[in-house]
């Protein structure tokens, strides 16, 4: 934790809103964000991710705990004294100023000279490809264009950290995909640390260097997208990111024994896990299906429903344990309809595909 | 088949256009019909009387009251100029001019004072929770429930020589002699500020309430100080409300009658009192009519100025 490449470090941040019952918006959150990183705070609404962002921006101050920016305590600095800028959810563009005026605002406030401001504004307009719309008002441009202006405005003062509060949520799907790529490009071109808040797991997985999954004012897990997807620590994280099959299992000497007695082999890492009742996670795409051979020990299920998705097909099964189980199978051009509703199939699972959860 | 459908579609388009045109025509007719009552009121209650006032300002005053039907421009000259009693030379009508100037000056001061007191009040109300906002707005409108005369006499009770304020000051020993407040410009300005304050608060409140506070956060985030944020973001966005409030305060102030009459006494006449005087004791109806029209012109100039300020500022920021 004491390397030189950290941009932001949050230590035991607590944010309590006093009321009839105190609300713990942030409950003892500690976090380290590296320089030049695309860091995402992911969680359902009300999980505290926006509060955390506002704490970094300075709109709110922590009830206790510290926020360090480049090892300097900024916990109590007002927003205008922090080299941190925000892209707001609804952009918060100044309606009485032009696009150019909006981008220039922060630079003027920093006391840049007129010529410096003018050249920086042109540079930013070029960066977000909006040169033609410099003299338009925010009300006269589209949502996607407003988004670009908001980005340019926040990037113009060259902040050390750029905070993005669900900036893509107001855009339609196609535009959102386009802006995701655009954001990644801007981040690598400017080399600025991005802290991105979203409730969209796919957005988080595709864009981030690292993700922190939050719920109820706490960070449940943080790491790179692969780790979070393949090795979620608990049910909430597994459920929030991707589709999941949860099964109850009794861990016995390196095997997971299901409630109907079926034994599943565990990987070497998982062999360390102590014996006892645990939840295990199996991702739907990590399971192979074949026709049942009728052996008693086999892991089997009966197909109860088939949903065709184009790129893949989802098979809903009922296991012998009585649990529902989903398998996702990628479609190929040569495949027929091998598996039909009502058929009993045997399931093969790679030992690495089984993840033991902590709760 | 295609031909047919094309034909019929172009025909139906024509038909639709025709229906549209007719309905629009009917619409326009309906609109005129609907606005007829309002137009009638405007004609009989505003335009008609105005014409009579204009007519009267060019007639000769009667001996006791009313007018004699002889055309003259003498009245209009006497609005700003004065004929010397002995040698008939023209000089400035100082009495009138000082009243004009006092009216404009006091109205301006009142407008500025209501803005100074009104903007923070409006800001305070607009930043409360929606529930308590209604209570505050309700409190602001309470003074409207009682008659203007009653309220003005209440102020008199506060500021007269043996009134509440002077009694209190003498009681705590701050002053031996009562401070003369009645029948001064201060009394009139104070009274008008009190009376017209809600007319400033309400429109300013309306525009602050519409203000997106995310914009204020955005400005802070972009390194603006509190003062810069106020000047560059809040004031420009609240300006329409401020201008509406200024119009609502400044214009009735110019023609105020009751407040200067009671609090200013005979010394501190304003426009409204001067006009009333001509129709009453002065027995000079044409002069009263001419003064009324002069007041209207001043109001028009003020309105045009306000409108210019509001649209001009918009352009500047563009």
C-alpha cells in the first residue's frame, strides 16, 4: 500500500447521515486508486458509490476517516481547492454559456490568461471532436454532444483525477457503446486517473482496469475485472456481476458433495478450504452438456426450458437435488436441436469452474 | 395497384391539407372569439379612459372643478416649466421637478432595498425542504391579508416621535430627543420597502427554485469561489426573476399614493400625491391628466430599459 503510484487513498471513510435512524452511507471504506488507472465503483443504487465520489470531489466531507490525494490529506478541502474535476450524471452544463464558454469556465477561474484559455478550449474541442459547435448553447446540442462537452469541460484544467458519476446512463444503447470506447481513448490519451461510477456491470467489466463492488455502504471486493468475475468472494458479488448458479454443498476433503450425494471435484486452491456447508458458484457458460449415459454417480439434470438468444442458447435444468440450474451454450452453424425439453443430460464441469463462496 | 395507391395517397394528402387549412382558419376565428371579452375589457377599461385622459390634458381647467372645452397646450408646458407671475418668462418648474426626481430616486432606492432584503430571503426559502417552503411562502404572503392603510399606520406607530422605536431608544438611554423619522424620505422609503418586499421575493424565489443546484456544484468543482459562483452562475440564471421583481416593485413605487401620503406627510410628495392634488385641492384636472400621462411615459421608459437589460445580458453571454 505504500508504493509511489497511488493517486487516491481512502482510509476508513465513514459517512453518516443523522436522522431518526442514522444512515450509514459509507461504512468504514478503505480503498487505493492507482495513478493512470480506470477505476470503477460498481453497485446498485443506494450502495454508497456516489457518496464516495462526492467525498473525493469535496461536495461532502467524511464523518470520520481520511482521503489522501498524492499522499496529501484533502478530506476537508472545499471542491474548488482540489485538483479533481467531475463529470456529472446530467452533465450540469451552464445553460447561459456557450459550449466554448463552458469549457473555458474552469480555466478562467484558475486565472489563466485569455490566450491560454482560448488555445486550451480549442485543444479540448478537438479532443472531443466538437470544433464546429463551439458557439452553440447546451440546449441546442444533442445528449451525446452534451456529454462530450461535459467531458471536455472537466478535462480542460488537467485535473489529477477525473470523477465520472454515471455519465452514460442518459444515453441510448448505441451511443453508450460509442462513448465507452471514447472514454477509454480519452483516458489513455490524457493519462489522467478516471474514477467511474456505474450500476451497469457490463460497462464496468469492459472499461475498467480495476473494479470495486459496493453494497450497503461497504466495499465487498475489489480487483481487476477477471478476478471479480471468476473469483467472486460472496454471493452478492457473484450475482451482481454475470449470471450465476448457486448450489449448496458439503465440502469434504477436496470434494463438494451436493445434497443428493453427487460429488464434484475441486481445484487445488479450493482443497485448502475447511470442511463444512458452503455455497458454491458455477457460471452457466462453464458447463458442458452431453446425453446422459445413466451412470448413478453422474451429475445430471432434466431440461425444463430452452431459450434461444442468437449467439447462444440458455438451457434451464432441474437437478436431481431439486435446484434450478442454467447452462449457456454457444451456438454453431452445424448444430441441430440435440437437446430437447424433457431430456436428461449429463453435466461436465471443469474443477476450476467451481468457486466456493464465503457466505 | 401501386399506381392506384399512389394516386389515392396523394389525393388523401391533398384532402388532409385542406382539412388542416380549414381547421386552422376555424382555429384563428375561435381564438378571436375567445379573446373578445378580454379585448372588450381592455378597450373600455384601459384604452377608452386613456383617450379621455389625453383629451383632458389639452383642455382648460374650469374655475372650480372640471374642464372648459377650449384647446390649450399651456398645461403641458406647466408640467416641467413655470411661467413667471410678473413678466411671463419661462423657468423650470422646480416644485414639479423635485417631486419627479424624488419619486424616481425613492423608487430606485426601494427597488434596490427590496432586492437586498429579498434575494437572501428567496434563497433561504428555495433551499428549504419542499414542505417547509410552502410554510415560508405562506408567511411571506400574510401581509397581503390586511389592508395597505392598516399596515401603513402600523409603520407610523413604529417610527413616529412617540412611537415604539423612539420610546425604546429613549428608554435604554441611547438618545434623549426622539429621532425624527416621520415625514422624511426615510419614512417613505422604509414604508415602501416593507410594502413591496413580497413582490420582489416571490419572482426571485420562483427563479431560484428552478435553479439546478448541480450547476452550483459544477462551478465549485471548476475552481470557482463562492463569490465567482454567485456572480457567474447564480445571478445570470436568477436574473429573469430579479428583473420581474424589479418591475413589480419599481413601477407601483413610482405611482405610490398611500404610503407617501401617510408617512411623508405634505412635505414628501411623490408623483401619485401630486396627481391626486390636481384633481382635488388644486382643481386643475388638465394638469392632473398631463401629469398622469407623464408618469406613464416614465414607466414606459423604465419598462423598455428593464427589457433591454434582460435581453442584452443574454446576448453578452452568447
